[in-house]
């Protein structure tokens, strides 16, 4: 069964450093997402991306964050200058864009655990 | 503001002991209510989507139902492998808004 692939599975960085989290969405999917989950808390929406541009973003997704689809298969999340509070599990997700509205299930990757020291 | 509240936070069952998980939601115009399963250290795994009050869906020992204000995930005769965190989410725009989840532990 096709799956969303995320690398690395764990990333440790120093506060103030830049990190790039990588994702390979399912090949025929057109809508891409990043979510995060701080330990013990809810899964939180960060950003959605369609047709090479941001479709929607949350308050969390400030100027320190950016997303990119550098080629036909990868989707990346960059955090420019990491803070301690950025420590979380980051999930990439993708979905088909059906002809009907936006009601399509999301397929999630296994996540990248980011630890900012 | 769109909100999802799940209860209980944690539930311990004996194998074979049926129960229900609750998801209460507030959303302006429901476009879909989703149930996901999350195992420790993994991403959420899709279970069901419900679109309108009265709708029901089943998969193995799980059955999801929907009313205008809440959804239930009924677990019939659970097995230890059903142990996981069950997440409820509603669609808001292009995003899913998740609840905190119910962590289910089933012992044999």
C-alpha cells in the first residue's frame, strides 16, 4: 500500500539553527500538509499546500516556517531559527483532490521527532 | 471557533468488554468528521469519515456514529491489539481540527 515517507525519523538541533524536514507524499496526491504534535497534546495543523502554493496556514505557521515542493516528489518544511518550543513530532500528510469538495481522508507519515536543545 | 472535545481521556477495558468513546464538536457547517487511530510514535491512521447526522460506518470491531453535536466510536468485544489512541477530527477549511484523543488499553 502506498505511504507517506518522512525523513529523518529523529532530528536533534541547537536552538537558533535551521532545520529542514523532508517528506515524500503519495505519488498521485495533490494536497500536502504539515501537522505537529507536542508531547501529550493535540495534533495541530500548521499548513496546507496545493498547486505549488500555500492554501491555508495556522497561527503557529509564522515567518520562521516555510514549505517548498522542490521537485515532483518531495515536500519540505523549513524552520529558519529553531526555538525550544518547536520541539515536537512533525507529521506530513497528503490526500487526493477529489472532484467533490475537500472531504478526502488524509494519509499521514510516521513523523519526524524534532528535539531543540 | 471550531472545537473538538473527546472523552474519556483514557479507558481501560478487559478483552471482550464493549464500550464507547465520545467526540463532541462545535463547527460552523460540518463538512466531515473523521476518526483516526494513533499508535505510539506513529502518525494517525484513517478509520472513518462521517458526513451527516444519522450516518454510521463499521470496520471489524469498530462502529462510528454521528449526531448533530457528537460522534461515538463503539468498540465491540475489543482485543489487546485495539489498544491505541483514538483521535476525532472535524474539517475546517482545508485543515483537520483534532481532539486530544482517547487512549484505550485492552488487557487480556
